[in-house]
C-alpha cells in the first residue's frame, strides 16, 4: 500500500480491531478530519472499543470471526 501526501493513517491495536469494524474507523476518522477534531480521534475510537468489549451481545469483528 502506498501512502501519499494528504492520506490519514490510523494505527490500531488488536483490542480496537477486535471491537470496531474498519468501516466504522474510517467514518469516525473522516468526521474528525472534516470537523477539525483530530486530537479527539483516539479518544473516540478508544471509548467505542471499550464500550463494545463490555457488551456480551454486541456485534463486533471478533464476534463475527468467532462464528
């Protein structure tokens, strides 16, 4: 994958990737960029990942792979 000037690169841990679908990360990152709230991006993603991890019945990438 080639990274170009202007690209946004978001690095995530397995804990985040297990709980947030990649398309959701893209949507949240795009909104943060458009709203000029990039410093809050990590907080938003982390909060969502923790909320999802606590749910027993929630849909997550990990849950989908486990089926």
